[in-house]
C-alpha cells in the first residue's frame, strides 16, 4: 500500500502539516518505508488547491492519504478516485507506522 503523509518537511521525522492542500511536501511511504518526498507545486496558490493536490496524489498512485485536516473538495476528489483519507492527531510522520 502506498501512503502519502502531509508534511512540513522532507524527512520521516518531519511534522505532519496541519493544512493538507497547503503542505510543502507529501511523504510517500510503502510498507512503512519512506520511498519518495514529493514537493507540493500548489502550496503557494490561493484558490482551488484541494482538487489540484488531490489529482497530484492520485497521479502518484497513492492508496491512502494521512492528514490532520482536509478540505471538502480535496477529500471528495480523493474518495472519488478510491483513495482512503485517514485523519490523525499524531505529530510526526514516522509515528504513524509505530501505532
């Protein structure tokens, strides 16, 4: 399973970012191992970020996105593309795989 975690940094010990579409990075994990750091090209845009970011993650082939908060448009695009959305209160990306 390919899991994207919304992140404020480029490494697995980075903070999980509080706003999904505006996150600077998405950490892509497979089987609990960081495989790729994806920079968010839409992070600085003012409008319409959610669907754009969702499509980026769908194109990346992720199965699940781990977030603290998510807007309704981003969530709708992900779910319409069979991508699971999981909300978390964890602070760091690496903690997700220690549960």
